[in-house]
C-alpha cells in the first residue's frame, strides 16, 4: 500500500534553515506529482508547493516563494522541502501528499516549530 | 489566487442525520474539486476527487456534486466515526487552495 513518511522536522530559530524529507513507497513514485501541505496549530490546511512527476515544474504559494524549494530524487523515491529564512508563521505540521487529481494519499506529517 | 469558501464553519448533527456542506470558489474551477476528512491529531484523508468521484475504499454514504463555482459534500446516515472536520480544495490552477474547513460535531 502507499506509504509516505516525512522526517526532518524540529525546532529552529527564525532566519535559519531546515530540510524536510518524504520517503515514498507502494506506488510508482516517478509517475506522480508530489506536494507539501502545512497546517499551523489549530488552523486549516494550506497547500505550500508541488512538483511534477519528473521534477520539470514547481509551484509555490506566494508566502514561501524565494524561501522554500521543493525537489525530488526519483532514484531514491524521496521528496524534499528545503526551507530557508524561516519565520514564526512557518510553524506548522508539514504533510507530503501525492496526486494528480487532488491529493489522494498523505503522510503522517512532521512538526516544524520556528522559535527563538 | 482562487478563494474557496465553505459553509457552514461548523454544524451539530445527530447520529443518523444527513448533512450537507457547501464550498464556493471565487472563480470557475470546472470539476477540479476535492474533499478531505480530518480527525483530531491525524492527517487528512481523501474522500472525493473530480467533484463526485469517490476515492477507493470510501463508503458511498459520502457524495459530492456541483460544477463551476458551487459544490456540495453530502454525508448520509452520520455515524460516530464521521464526526470530523471536512475541507474542500481546488486543483484547477496553482496555487491550489483549501476552504477553511467545516467541523461536524455531535449534537
């Protein structure tokens, strides 16, 4: 079955960087678009970024453009999110999700806390 | 960006009831609309994609309809496990956007 396992979350100071990873299994990773969605504590869902199956196109929500970079390694079945210049408002659980028609499978999430 | 507005923000219902949640897009999104269920402390799960297509394994008590800008999620014969927060999401254009969520609580 599909498994998406995020890692790399933690506590980081404002202005610092963090890289999240999402290990995928149970499906043909190199044929699926992949995404990151976040959820601030007590808040709703926010789509953050997505990448095409082959990595040729990336999309971002305005609030992270120029600070976050999505990438993938299809040889390792792994999705990444490089987060630079982190701000307090980036504090959230970050989920990776797969899908072309919406987001059909989600990981369990990893918590990122930006605090001094 | 396309704004998604759900109504109501919350509702109270009894076991066995049928409930309907509405989602409105700020511009036309064809049928590129999905619905998700989220229970406290857990990841969202996909219920419906393309407005009315059920994800594999999702019971037929969940149904979706609509097109253009107005969409609905209907849950029939509510059971205790259906009490959760529901989100709509458009994937017609980037950035993809979610509604603010509708919390379905037990009356």
